[in-house]
C-alpha cells in the first residue's frame, strides 16, 4: 500500500505571500512546489535552513524567492510559513 500524501497547509502570512507569487506570474511554480511537498517534502531539490530558521527547509520559486516550510513528521503535515523572500 503506497504512503498517503502529506497534508500541506499555509500560515496566514504564507497565504498572503502565495497570492503575491501568483500575481507576479509564478503561479505554476508555486503549484508545482505544493504538489512536490504533498508527495515527499524531503525530496530534492531542497535546502535545510540554519540560523533562526533552523529545522525548516526551502524550495526555490525563482532566484530570489523561496517556499519556506517545516515538516511535522508525527502528523505527516507540511507547514508552509513563507512563500516570498526570507532575505528581506
């Protein structure tokens, strides 16, 4: 029996970011990342973050912007905390 898909949810701030990303024309990219997170949030390409974001991961939307997420293994849930630049 195949593993069930991961549940992905966006924080309030990440939902605002997601709308911004879509407005800027990267809607298909953010949808693609969402599908990838539902399948396997550990799959590359991804970057494990350090510093104040230690324990979180990121996937690139484009050169500047990334989806930042946390993996809640016990709930098989991915919590998207940001979908814009974490450098700003």
